[in-house]
C-alpha cells in the first residue's frame, strides 16, 4: 500500500512539473528571449527582464510645475478686521502671492524620431512647465501638442536624440486573462514595474472620462502611474494607465487603462490638427432592456441601443434614422449597449461615413450616414431606473401649446415612482404622438395594458415601459 501511495505521489509530481513547464513555454511562445530557458548554472529561470530592457527606455517620468495665485482672505478687506488682527497696511498693499506647485506622472514615447510622448490629459492639465525625465537620467522640457480631455490623453513633444519608442499593439485583440505589465512612476519613486492580467474589458459607466472603454487590470497601479505604459508580454503598448479604484487611497488590484486603439484615434487628430474634431451623429440613445425589446418587437435580440431622439438637421436625420430604431451594428460590428455605440461614434472624425444597422418593426435595415461637426453631442446616453410598473398615483396635465402631457406629481408610494419623475414631459404613448391628456387617455383605452412612453426629461429623451 505504501509503495502504491509513493508511486501515486511520484506520478503527481511528474505531472505537476510537466504542467508548470508547459505553462511557462506557453507564456514564452513567440518570444524565446522573453523567458530564458536556463540561467548561468543551467537552471530554468523565467524572467521578464529581456522584454523590459527594450521597453523601459521608452517609459518616462513627467514632472509638471503650475503657478497659482494665492488669494487673500476677503475679511482682511474690512478695516475693522485689519485693526482687530493688527494687520499692517503695508501688507494689504502687497500684490497677491504666487504659489508654485509640482506634481509627478508618467508617459511613454510612441515616436522616437519626432520625440512624441503620450500621457494623460489630467497629468499635464494647467501646467506652466512640463519636464520629461528619461531612464538614463536626461531631462527635457516638453511642449504640449494637444490633448483630448474626453478620452484623457495628451500628446507632448521633446527635442531630443537617441530616444527609444514602444511599438503599438492592437488592443482589440486583448482577451480577459492575458498577461500585462504596468510601467510608471508611482508616488514619484521613479520607474517601477508591476505585473498582472487583464481582469475585464470594455469597462464603462465609471464616470471617470467622457468616453470610457477601459481595460481593467490587477497589475498594481498607484498615484503617479497615470500616463504610464500597459504592455503585453511582447513589449507592445496595449493601453495607457489612467485610474484606479481605491477606497482606501492605495492600490486594491483594480486599475484602469485606456485601450491604445481608442487613444490612437485622438492621437492622429492631435498630431494633424492640434485638436480632436469628433464626428457627430446627433442621436439620444439608451440601452435596450428586455421590456423595450418586447415593446419594439425585436424578437430574441436583447442587446443594442434604442434611439430616443433624433436631432434636427443631424447626420442621423439626413441618413433616415428614426426614433424607436434599435441600433445593433455599426460598420458591421455588433453594438451591445448605448455606451459602446457612443464610444464607437466618438472615435470617428468629421466627414467619416458609417453604416448603421438597426431593427425597425422587427426588420433589419441599413443606413449610411456622414458624420458632421454640429454643436450637439455625437451621442447622448439616456438612462432610467426601471423598478416598478404602473401609472397609478401619477398626476398629469396638459403641457403648454399642445407639446404633450406634463407629469406634475408622482407619489412616493406610486408604482411608477421608480420610473417617472415630476417635470417629465410625455410626448408619445405606444409610439403614438399625444398632444394633451385627452389624447393620452384615448391611447390608454386602446392599449392592452403595457405602456411604452417616450419622455423628455430636461435635455434628455428616453423610453420608459410601464406594465400593469
């Protein structure tokens, strides 16, 4: 029995060793220099050092200096308080003081020949002076070429020779579980390397930036890492580190990076125009819920973005898009949410032509649109809280000039309290325009119980489903 047990243990050890060997070999696939098979003593010793030797020189530390005016306490303008606190009159005649502050961040060189450095907008925003520090100890004064606050990237330029740049990857090919390495300047300590995996992709709704499609990683990212590089095991840039989720103020294994494909769309425009000229489609959208999918008769298709409003003279109106259309594809790529559609449009330029595929009355239709440079937002995402389902307890009245039905009160215990709010303007019921309460009542009588309301809420339009 003992020999059998020993045999089993030996077999398990052999299998475990084989598994570890195969695992390391898989990581090293396509880059034999990444994981040396042997060290000087002939022992197996996996390492990221060979890859980092090629990438680290392209990652830079960024120091910014900002001059701010320190305002005097307004109480000191009162003679009574000056006498009370014995403030000399000469001090009051002195000009306002200037305070110079310094902060640190990170960046990555993406074009060595032209000295182009990529970082976050919030790292250099408002800076009077920007200094780029190299791994070899050199420092250069940088000029700001341009930035895109909505994506949180900025492009800098330095006049320097013998620079190293990092190769850009295709971030669309990233998958959850891929190994990544974060390189930056946390807490101003200097260049630091941390490792982890891609924890999630397409993170949105965080309220960090205007356009969000973050790579989430558990590679340690701390204050000062902003603008640094997130690379794959081949040393290619897949993202720009930009934010962390840190309830306690430090790293908790949830960091976010801007995908390089998303950043590149802005970088190209900044280098060409000095700014980003985003194309506009001119629609207000919201996520397709199961209730809306049923209301719009889209069958089993439960993912997409519902058009709640089409702006006048917009690219969408000229293309033929209508309120109630469910966008399911853009340029042949599936659209699963309103945020995804907003990001996809936000990456386009003025004048770009796109193909929008929608479901209209259960049928697929394609529309070609040329994005314009209107003042309105490209895509405004509407949202609603769908918790309850009846109209009882809601007070309505005619809106001015026959514009619809105004919600004047929603009782706290009303079943529609989680959906409608005071001030909502109902303009259609079950896709029928209503100008007043009488028309609203007529549609209610003809309905089969479920109500599909189109509501204007402030500057936003949205669809709301009420069920008995």
